[in-house]
């Protein structure tokens, strides 16, 4: 198994990629499985192959490309709201009250922050920039949780002056820094202790060893979490609200959460025994997985909520603890499937692989600057020709970007029609999470726009960067 270069914790660890199965026929080559494509995606059944383009929320991708340019992130508002609402409903149980915080790191803009607020979710932010976006968008600050392993005093000041509801503290230094800042602001800050529970989960596997060698959290096994609680309860400007853990990302089952909940509840019991204090909240973090490929089968929010609830209820019963308010922080599972990236094909190159095989290198007008996940995590994606249908035979293809680097791959192995040509539009599914959010300006390529679509209308959510935006930073050109 290949190690994730940025640390295994947050990457999908995928087997070395190989050619996916050959599509059965032309229909399969053009299929738009609802497992990976946004809710409102449809291929028109107009006459003629070129008329059979794809629309999202009733907006033709060719019109989107013509009006907003490519690469373009297209966000299906109905899909996003449907997923947010599904999480809210899944955790809406009067017997076991719970909160859902959308993890803004997956993708955040003012528009999205407003949708999240309207759908009744809270918001997890992990930097001053995310916090400022939420605050300026008018997101109710008491429903914001501030994360981060190195929150600056400026970030804490912004949070305290905005009335942020929860601080997930990550170090002994931060406890002091936050307590001082809260005293200066004349407020009492509600804190959760981020606990390193010794669980690491990815997709179908989890490892429940003492995985302590990482930057996040305060170790349970090493006693740092308990020590953090001792320090917090002594500080009048802090109030211990609860315990938090985040075990990984792109998780498909509850086994890792079960161990994490077991350990957190055990800690809650020892806090009660030592301090006579029952923690009010238990936050199990995010990481709920999504399908990137047809055939992948993530749990529904409802099924996962039922399991998580029953685990926490059972663990609390074991220790005789009052059931704390539960919280989860899904990012990818809400925004991931709601967005697709639209690219225009530039060049197509046939490369001889030997033994009678060839691969088409299909270059698009973006790449690792708008989707680093393939290069960074070996992530797999689904891609389709969307501006027309083709009856040409499928060809083993690799969708690559325009960057000056051979690792600049968007979709490593896929089947695409053999007659792709410059001007065709391709769409890559499930790019809502950690693509625009992790976009860069590598090679001085401006970052793409994000456009939301709903009921036949497209609206800019984030405008496209222009070359002038990039040049404006260059003091040698502006002074
Ligand atoms: N809560 C905490 C404390 C987190 O650290 C994260 C993600 C989340 C919630 C949301 O996790 P989600 O539900 O989106 O999996 N760049 C990587 C993912 C990094 C996740 C970082 N933390 C990727 O592209 O796969």
C-alpha cells in the first residue's frame, strides 16, 4: 500500500491504478450514474449526436462554458442543499440531540455559508480566512466552531469579537493564548478538547493503535488530554464544553468511529470522576466518504447517524454518563458530489504503449492547479464527454492538465471516445471537496470560477481569477 506523502491520515490510500473495465457500449461510455453525478445532471435527448449535451439544473454545459469560460466548477445548489438537509435530518433525534457542522475546508464561499445557515447546520472553520468569509457572509457566529492546531492571536481575537460559539483547542499553548484573549475580550469561551484517540481511518480500513505521531490534538494515551482538561477547568475565562476527535477522511464504515467514541466516552467518565463534571458535547469529527466511481457505496447519512448514535448511547450507558449532545463535521459528504469541473479539450496525443496498445493523452485547460488530489493522493475520478455524444470506439485515455509537470494528471485511467478533439467539453464528477479549496496558481494559471446552477439559472459564486489578479501581487509590476 502506497503511503500518502502528506501523511496517511487525510488521504485516500488507493491501490495502484490500472485500467478500469472497458465500457460495455456507447451508452455506458456516456452514462451519468447518480452515484457520482449531481442530482440534476441530465443528458438531453435532442436529435443528432451533437445535440446530446449534458445539462445541470437545466443549464447546458456548452452555455456555461461559453458564458463563464473553462475550467469551470459547476455547483448544483439543489444537490448541495439536499445533502445538507439529509445530514440535518439524520441527526435530528429528540432522544439524542445532535449538531451537524459543515466543514468549510472542503469548500467555502459566502454563498455556500448562507446555504449552510439556511439548511440549519453549523459551520466548522479552521483559519482566519474561513472565519472571515463566514462572518462577512452573516453566518450566525454562535453556530461556528473554530479549529486549527496553530490558531494565531489575531484569529482568536477575530473569533472572540465575532462571538464564535466553540473553540476546539489543540495544544497547551492554545489554552493559555485563548484564556488570555477571552479575558481581554471580557467573555468566557466554550471549548472542546481535541483528543488524539489513537484511531486512523480511511475508506474501508481503520487502524486502532496508538497513532500519536502527528500534529493534531492532545494525546489520550499519553495523558495530555486529561492534563488539558485540568488546565481548562482552572481558568475562569474558559468553560469546558466537550471533547472532539477527527479520525480521518473518506471513511465508509463506522468501525473507526466506534473505537473513537469508546475512548472519548471513557475520557468523559474519568473527567466526571476527577472533576465532578459531565461534558455536554461529544464531537466525532468529519470524514464521511463519498463515491468517486460508479459502484462505490458509501453509507447514507441516516444509516451512519443511527450507528453513531447507538454507539454513543451504549458507551454512555456502560459508564452511567448522561448522554452528551453529539456533533459531526462532514465536509466532503455534503459538497463533494454537488460540484463538477468542466474542462475544454486542447490537444489529444496518442502514445504507443507497445503490444498493440495505445493511450490517448487528452490535455485539458486546467489540471493540478484546480485538482491536486490525483497527484497528491492518487485519487480516482469519473470523467465524461459532455458537449456531445460520440459513437467512436472507447480508447484507454488519461486526462492531463496544462502544467509543466508530468504528474499533472486529472484522471489517470479512463475510457473516452476515440474521436475527442479540441473544443470538446469534458466534465469530471465529484470535485466539490478539496479541489477549488486546494487550488493554486502554479505556472501562473489563474484559478477557475465557481458557478452555481439552479432551475435553469447560473450564478457566479467565486469569479474567475484574471491574469491581472496575479500580476497585481507582483511588486515589480505594480510599484
Ligand atoms: N473536521 C475536522 C477536524 C477535519 O480535520 C476535517 C478534515 C473535517 C472535519 C472534514 O472532513 P471530511 O468530512 O471533508 O472528510 N485534502 C484531503 C482531505 C483533508 C481533510 C482535512 N480535515 C482530501 O482532499 O482528501
